[in-house]
C-alpha cells in the first residue's frame, strides 16, 4: 500500500504569532468582507497591511477586494467649427 500525502491537500496554516505580537492593528468596519482579512483569536487582521485604518484615510483602500472604484465619465463639449478645421488638416 502506498502512503498518501495528506499535508499537500491541507491549506497552509496562518502564522498567528505575527498578528498577536502587536505589529498588526485590527481591521476597521470598512474592511469587512475583504478577502485579505484573517481571523485570529476572534479578532480580524489585514494580512497585507499593518495599519488598515490609515489605508482608508484618503478614500478607498488599494488592497480592498470587496470595493470597486467608481468611474466618472465626463463629456467634453467640442466646438463643431474647430472640430471640422482640425479634421481637414489646417
């Protein structure tokens, strides 16, 4: 009988020591639903950034996987006379 390698099928264990030593801050409410959040001892931490609150200070966190940025499309009004002159070459 061949031995089965069961360790290859298991997901890698999360190193909880780096989250509990104080270098990582808990996530903020805006981070709920992100795929990068790791649950350690009933507290959630971001596995990509040590201080998630500062990433949300200026807007959307660039690591957030659950939020899509809004794209604003603005129409530019073009003068038809100038457009026809540009199209003709000079």
